[in-house]
C-alpha cells in the first residue's frame, strides 16, 4: 500500500445511471453506474480494494448492506466493504469513509456507489413508530410532509427578505435550462415562469414545479491516492481537497425543522458562530484552503426552488438577503460569476437519496475536466457540492483541478 503523504485524494472515474422512474431493483442501477465509473478510470473491477456503499433503507436488507450488495453484484473478488447512511448526505458519508481508508494507507483505490428505487410522492418515514426521531415526529405530530417543510422555509424567506414566488420560479427556469443539456437528467425540458405559476399549488407558496420529484437513479465514483493516480498516468486528476460531514451545534442560531428544539444538549454553551448550514461549507473550505470567492461553480441541494436561494447565502456566495439579486443578475447561471447547479440540480433529476450527493461529485468532475458539453462552465478549476440529510447530517465536498 502507498504511504500517506498527502491529504487529498484523486477522482479517477465517475459514472451514472440516468435518473427516471422505472421501479426496478436499485442494484441494477448501481451496477451500471459502477461499471461506467470503472471504465472511466481505466480500471478493472478486480483492481478495487474497497467498496463504500450509500445505504437505501427503503429497499430491504440489500439496501442496508449496500457495500456488500454492490460487491456481490459485481462479483466477489475479496474487496473490503462498508455501508453508510446519513439520508440525503449518504453519498458523501460513503465517500468520506473511502477517503479515510486511502489517507490512512489501508487501500490505494476505492469504489463509492449510491443507488435508489423510490416510491411515488414524497418520502415518508418507514420502519414503524420512532418517537425519538424528529423526522417521524414532524410527519406524525405536525403533519409536516417534506413539501410542507420546504414551504415553511420558503415562507420564511418571503417574510424576512421579501422574496416572491416569481423569484422562486426563476430558479426553476435557470435549472431547467441547464438540465436540458444533461443526458442523465430525468426532466431534460426547459420550462417557463408561466408554466411554473400555473402548475398546481402543493404547499403555499410552492407549486408542483417548484418542488423536486422522487426518482430512481445511481451514481458512482472511483477514488484513489494521488500516488496511485500518478502510477496510472493521471498527472493532473480532479482532486477531492475538502470534505465536510458536520452536525449542528446547539443551540441553533435559527431553529430549523426537522431539528426540533430540545434540552438534550443544554449546558454546552452559547450560540455557535455559524448556523448549521453555513458551517457545512465552512468546514470543507477550511480543509481545502479556499473560500467561496474561489469557486468556479457549485452544486447545491435544491429540494425546492426557494431552498436553492438559501444555499447561495449559506455557502458564502452572497450576504443574507442578497440571493435574489444574485439570481436576477444572472450570476448563478452558466456564463455568470458562479454557476449553480449546471447539472440541472434536483429540479431536473429528482431525489434518489444515496445517489444524489455522488451525482453532484460526478458533475463537478465533468466540469473540472472540461467534459460537460453544452452545460460546460468555462475555465472551471474549483467546485463545491453541498447537501443536507435529515436528522442533522450535513455534507460538502470541494473538488479542484
């Protein structure tokens, strides 16, 4: 095994199974993505020493042991395995596990896979009564389904910063324009503000086209030590320079559903310097030695159009209350200062829970390599992906080239 000499790891290959709604076994999607990533890396399956799978809890026992499930599907060859679950941040948790193995010198090359088969409608809690789970309580006690949760945050943005439904619609228009050029997107179709404003109201102020769907899909990433990458002739690979998997500090500067206030952490101290979502990116920036001013692009977790605007501020692209102006000035579209969601985002993909954070890394990789085709961000050298999983899971990845 290679000695640990550097804190970064290389992205040797990426692959995806297109997003859609087919209802087939999630393993089928993940295997396609894994084989594409291996082919992109120029590696054989037998070369992989570690498999890190993002769990999918709705898909039975194979989903709970996703690392072993994908290793079996690809053909037992002795690789070590691990499985990670952190809801929508599962892909980065799985990546972080693989990175730790590489940086510890325990393996040279790893395969990270996430895949999902989702139900129709919103994603509700499964597994029976969980009275100590804020997510379960949110659904059962408040009747606050995911769209309701998104709408509460959208309404807060309107009340605090004066945002309008027209501002939210412009986010969807932008992302649909980007996703139109993405062959892996489920909804590769441009939409207009008029189509959005006339779509059914789901949870005021959010309409159907403001909210992402649930989808089937998969993404995979092959990562290695830099020394291993160079031994394979990759002199200038995309590198993972920072990874964050932070949880909230207590007390929160702003109480956000589904993290209900409690006294379970009373006595820890005063309010943190940063809110939870601000801390997600800040930790990865610090590790990578960059700031938001260095970003060429960002992939953010746009469960709703309004949430994308929040992320602009939370990852440091602008000050609180300035996201709408950033959007209206074209700064977050391709050709602008910092394009956001050039992939099309969840607006065009939908949620395939353990795959979506890895799909963001695929997009960063293609962009930094200059392989994104008609959605290419010119001269991209630094990208960040940011995600949030329920029950306090944050994730951010900084990729550089």
